[in-house]
C-alpha cells in the first residue's frame, strides 16, 4: 500500500467518524436516545438465586491464585 492509499484511507475514516459524531450530536440535541444503547435482552438473562451454594461443591477445589489448601507455595 502506498502513502497515497494510506492517506486516502485515513481521510475516509476521518470523514466517517465526523459524520457519526455529527449524527450523535443531533440525536443528543433532540433528546432522542441512541438505538445502539439498548439494554440487555431480557430473554437471555439468567436469574441467580440468593440462596447460598451447597458447600460440598467446593470440597476439592483450589483457591484461585492461592493454590491448594494443603500445600505450600514454593
């Protein structure tokens, strides 16, 4: 790619960025929220219960970053 091609690509990207910023400024002036700022899709959300986990699930696990409980670090 030549220097001229690089400059053309930079100019094109800069023009696109300018258009998007102008569009965002217009939406903000009108008080219209951006369509890309939508919240999470509720159908994909998973409910996590507040009840404590069964402690037997962690019987043979290592503490992440700390290593196993019955061994010492080198």
